[in-house]
C-alpha cells in the first residue's frame, strides 16, 4: 500500500511540475503581416509555364539483341530527354547462368556523360523469360541503348526496351 502511495505522489508531482514549466515558458506568437502581392501579367507578357504532359511526352521502344551495336535514341534538336520510366521484357538463353543487362549511355551538351545499367530478372524462377519495370531519372541530349551481360557468355538474348519520359528545351 505504501508503495502505491509513493508512486501516486511521484506521478502527481511530475505532472504538476510539467504544468508549471509549460505555463511559465509559453509565449504568444503572432504572424507578421506582409504586403499583398498583385500579379499584373497581360496577354503580351504572360506568366511563363511549362507543361510536361501531352505536348512534351516522349516514348520509344527498341529491340535489343545479343552482340548488336548500340542504338541511338532520336532526340529532337534543341531538346533534352528526361527519361522517367523504363520497361524491359524478353528472353535469354545460354550454356550457363547469365544476367543480361540493358545499358543506357547518356551525355549532356557541354556537360558530362553517364551509363545506367538495368538488370531484368526472371519472371518465374528457373525460366529464361526476363522482365523489369522501374522508374528512373536519366537526363540526355544524346542517348544510346545497348545490351550487355554478366556471367557466362550467352548464346543469345532478345529484349524489348520501352523508354518513356518528356522533352524539355536545352537551357
């Protein structure tokens, strides 16, 4: 009984101390009033906007096969491709365990270049059918798509690669 009483007294003491400290340290805060903003755009001087919907949409599909040369993605002059999503589907076959890879090699005008490696996985364990669907973020003024592999040299593979994104003007 004494123990329960001590716990109750300590709990009430802590709650009381918390209330006293909370009241003693509270402040009133007021928001600063700022001047109103007026937008005065006219048809001759419109608000600049950029849509990444229909008119800037971009999608293309390539068939990538074993031992083929890289394929260049046709990007309109003066535009930069922003790749948002890539899907890969196909088959791989060979004498041993092989991991086909899709390589996206991009470069920027006056900037650097980079290679992005995408590895599709078997759709069902033990089968040669492969797939991959994933969001990516690749910026490219020039873009090449090619196949590669890790592991045993494959007899062959054929992969469909779908690229979707949008175009923006090169700054």
